[in-house]
């Protein structure tokens, strides 16, 4: 829902020749004097970071991958994980397509206050799913690699547009996702590094 609102708010100014800074909040659904949230994302994002960390330390049991012998709870868990992989893939496709169109910084979905926690939560949880042996059923890592390659190519061309477009914390998670391997300690270390709201865990991470 938040993603739809963001796209609707920014679509009016994406193709304009005028400065995007002058068009900020054009056709916005937000109130002019909107009440500020003192903690707009950290509380919910902390929960996501904790969930991702715990998931990465709880590998899937073999039976959860075989529907004939899996328990109902295990099948539900796998279905939920596959749903999250698909959802993350949809968001990543949108990010990638907007990168290719070289949209302005103000139109970057990863820098939206509402979208940042949702996107980052999806990324770290999907990384945890892959670490614990979950299946990438829709090519999520492939689209992550494409984003990383696009940013790398942009840097070689000395283009500041794409390199500064994505939020650096989101970009860190995308790089980790692109390189994620099942039951891999290096991937787990990178995942913990992405979970910036979890202090002092780096010294105790190991599968």
C-alpha cells in the first residue's frame, strides 16, 4: 500500500523538465501540517532485524522441503517464505526499472521514509531465508546482481546519478543478497552487518 502511494505521488513529476526539487510533494496525499512521528521506522525495523538474525540461525529441516512428509506448520512456513521472496522480487524489479530510467533522487523509493523500513525488512529477511537454505523461486538474486552491476557500471562511467540514487544502507543489503549462499558464515556476517540496529552481535555470529 505504501509503495502504491509513493509511486502515485511521484509519477506527476518524473518526466518533467523542471527541477524536481520544485515539485516535491506535488499531488501529495499527505497533509501540509502532518504530525511528525518521533520514531518513524526504528521500532518496526528492529523487530525485522531480530527476526532475520534468529531465522538465519534456524536452518530449515529437510522435511520442510518435501511436501509429502512435511508437517502443516512447515508447509505454511515455506509458503510464507516463498511469498516474501516473490514480494521482494517485485520491489526489486521496481527499484531496478527506476534506476534504468535515471529518476531523480527525490523519486528514489529507497529514500522514502515510509518505504525504507519495508524494503530493508524484506531484504534482510530474504537474505536470512537464503542463508537457512530456502529456495529462490523467482530469481531474486538475479535481479539483485543486475542492480549491483548497474551501479558498478555507472561508477565506471563516472555517472553520479545511479551511484547516489539508492540509499546506501539498502544498497549494502542488495549486495549481500546478490552474494548470499546457504549455510555460509560470510553471508551471515554480512547479514548481521546489514542489521544495524543489532549492536555487539558481530563477535558471536557463526552457523
